[in-house]
């Protein structure tokens, strides 16, 4: 018997789902958008509502995207921004290391602590961060532990801790919001966790050393002279340990590619060992070149069995309280999607989570989703949207099961053993 298989193309529209908004006559941006291509795919495929983690639970972009790209529900809860950003910056972590996401900030001494005058020191350029990072390499923090700063994209950086008995179960020094803003003392989540208590101590020590050294850096002397904001302090968040994550796609020996302009998703894709395609024209904003992303995806299909195209635009519009912009982005996406040949491809369209354009934040609402296969089933869904998908044949489906259903349609589950439940059970 010859087994027929299809290649798969999944679109991950960041923050796709939404709630009805008055400015769109009580429709969601997706319902209000004119989307003939998506409606056609849905009419020839099946629709449903996808819960990334669990019904009603809002998730981060990296969690929702990881679940759609082969990480199990069990492992997704261990994902942290530190190691993801580290992977994006090319920082190699050894087993037991801890990575924490950082900003250089403008701070001012205040008693025993520091007030934050500007969280990003006025948004530094990458080469400026690289220059500052050179002065903070292998800083001795005691107990055989060292800390180094590595530049990441734009104003971002990574604090990489190496040494014995570290733990990432610690709080952030970055207060995120509040007035006045003050660098927080890092503490262990559980005071009884000795490794975490030690790690919190060394992070606090690193911050104090950085705040003492940075004002003397030639970069800051020049900034001071020019009356500009100094990058004289460090704030950090999202501590995580090196992760070795099982991945369903590797288990099935499928080659996967991820196309994105978003630096966190670049890091996630590298961490998950998918091929990552990025480009300056993929801006991770609503102005991204959607056609170029789709063309890159179609080319990547020659070398890979499944390709994920991540588009950040819808989520950016929601965070900007801009449902009309979100609707217009989805219309542009729909027009670009018409270039995808559908005769031999399995196509999935979904999102990493829903985003509420009135509140400007992620919500726990399920994401309207569709699966199309040239030989697949059909249902009665006709209009792609929150309402139009809710009675579809996919029903209420998890992100893991959405991927598995797509792989089954592709004919890629021949090697899958039903007793190996880790990819579809918690
Ligand atoms: Zn997102």
C-alpha cells in the first residue's frame, strides 16, 4: 500500500480571537473583516474553537506558540522567557545554568536601593548594549558562581548565571509598573528552597555590582556629559533554567520551520530546534510584509514537512486598543493568503491566544480555528470567525490536539504509538 501524505502549513495569528466591540457594530475584528479566502478554506474544511492551555486561561505568546509547535501541555508550563531570549541571542546554556531577561535602565541611588528613572535607559541600540555588556563578563558572585551579560535584540540583554546549585525559582527585580519605580529585591518563591535563596542572593549581588560599575563606563561618562540618560543599572525578570523539551515533531522525525519577525518566537523556534526564518521585512508589527512571509513559507515547504508562519500584527493592534487596525490587518492577511495553492496542502489557521482590544490584553477566550485538507472532512461552518467557528466539527479543541489533528490529516502519524500519551495528555 502506498501511503499518501501532504505537507502542512499552519498560520499562527498572534492574539487572533477577540470580543465584540462597539466601533465594529458589536462584531469582533475577525467577524467584521472581509475574509473571502478564509471563508472558502473553512467552507471546504472544518472549524472550531481552540484553547491553548485550558478553557478560560490566558497565556503568553511563547506558551501558546510552543503548544502549537510540538511542545506538550506538561512541558509548556516550564517555559520561561530567560532561556527563550537566550536561545534567540545565541547564548548556549549548560545544564544547571540560569538565564534571566534584562534591560539596562537609568537608575538613581535611594537609601539602600535604587529608583528607576527610565526602564530602558531611553531604548539603547544593539551595539550600545554590546559595548556595555563587555564590562560585565564572568563577574565573580561567590560560591563558584559567575554572571555575564549578553546583548540580545534592541535594548534587551540576558544575564547568564553559571555555577553549582542554582535555581530559577526566584522573583523579578523589574517592578514593571508602579510609582515611584524601584528595583525590587529578588527573593525565592519558596523561602525554604535553599538553592533559590542562594540564586536570589547572587542576582541581587550582580545588580549591586553592575550599578556600582556602570556609571564609570566610558559610554555613560559620554552620556552624562551630553546630558542624556545613562544606562547605569540593570533590571531583570523571567528567570529560567536550560530546558530540554520533548517535541512531538522531532519524535515523528518531521522537519519543521518557523517563520517570524518576533524576537521571542525566534528564540523559541531555536530552543525547539525548528528551522527559523526571519528577515528585516518581518517587523513583528502590523506593517510586516505578509506576502514575503508567505513566500518564505512556501519555499521552506520544499525542505520541511510542516511550516509555521507566525504573524504578530493582530496582537499588537489589540495591545494598542485598535480593533479597526486588527480588522484591516486580517483583511490584508486574507488577501495575501489567496497566493497559497491549496490542492495538495493541509492548512491550519489559528492563534496563540485571544486578545481583547478593549482591555488591551490577552484573554482566556478560545481562538477561532480551521483545518483544511484536500481530502479532509467538511462541516457546516461558512464564515471564519468567533461565532462562525463555534459549531464546527473541531469542537472545543486544545492546541496540542489541533496540531495532532493537522498531522493526522497530513498522514504523518504512521510512527505514532497510541501508548505514548505524553504529547496529548498532561
Ligand atoms: Zn501572543
